[in-house]
C-alpha cells in the first residue's frame, strides 16, 4: 500500500501515561481504531470516506466513565485527513493532547492542545520522486489559500485556528486548541486540506462536533473544481472564514 506501520502490541499504539506518550514519534502512533470493519465508518466514530477523500480518528478517554465508547472527554485525540488521486496521496495527521499539568477531571475537562502535525506525501508502493511526482514537491501552499474556507465559529473560536502552507501546493487549516466543553464554544470544529495533484483541485473538510462529541463527525465534505477555473468559481459566501 501507500505505507507500512508497526504496531506495538503492548500499548496498541497509544499509552494513557502522558510522560510515556511524550516519547513516542508521530509515525509510531495509531490514528485509526485497532481493528476496522465497514461498521466502523460511522459518524460518531469519526471515520468516513467520500470520493477521493477520507478521514480516520482514534482517541484515548480521560477517565473510565460510563459515557459512550466514542464520547469524551479525552486524554488524546488523533485525526487524519487525506486525498488520493491515482497512485499519489497527500495526508495530514493531527495529534492533540491535554497538558501534563492540566487537572484531569471529567466535570471540567481540560482543552486539547495540538502537539504535532505530520504531512505525508506518498506514491503507491514506491518512494515518491521529486522529478516524476513534482505535484508532491513543487510550489508551497494552495493558490490563493483554501479554495472554500469553512466557517470557524465566533471571533473567540476563530482565534484558535492556524493555517499552514506546505510543499506540493497544499494548504492546511486546523485548530491549535480545542475545548472539550460546550459551556463557552458551542460550534463544532474543522480540519481542512486543499491540494491540486493534477487538473482537479480538491479540498476536504473534516467537520466535527463540539464538547464531549469531538471524536464524532458532523460531516466529511469534498470540494472538486477544475484547477484552471478555481479562481473563477471560488465561493464568496459571507459565512466563510474571515480573511
């Protein structure tokens, strides 16, 4: 496939001890359930695919409570979004966790902080080549930023977001701080990736729920437009992210 991953059977890819978690590398952690079947592609579990895009998610609960298996609050939350065209794939892995100094209470759960972002640029069954696979290595950032900037909530919530331009003509949008309560921020959150691997420009948005439901998907949306016509047909809805 596009990549191979080694799982440690002793901790199944994650560890509830933050001091131990801090020593793990991003590629050694799992961003999907330990075992996946077609029944795991459900909104509340955070896994879904649409067209050439997909998302997967895994989490470690903060406490062993009686809430649903996919409900928070969480100690760690890991999500991945990706776009595949022919034999090429661009995917981004987001690793969130609470600070070691945070008070670990389910009544007033601490926020999740973005620890790492890992960008993977891949070719099926081969190492990508910067000459043959130039679309993975050329210009930095999507032309003009995200094609269709998603809503990011009120001013306070919008201030929690960051955007990153990466090689391969791709742009990323993500929150660096996620509240695990709905007492102040009631809107959901979003992770976005905009990439143009060829004649088609793609944008995938993982929109997920607020509060204890942050593992669950609200929607997984994929936008497709001819790359040469993207500026002509760029959405201009007032509800989209303020520039």
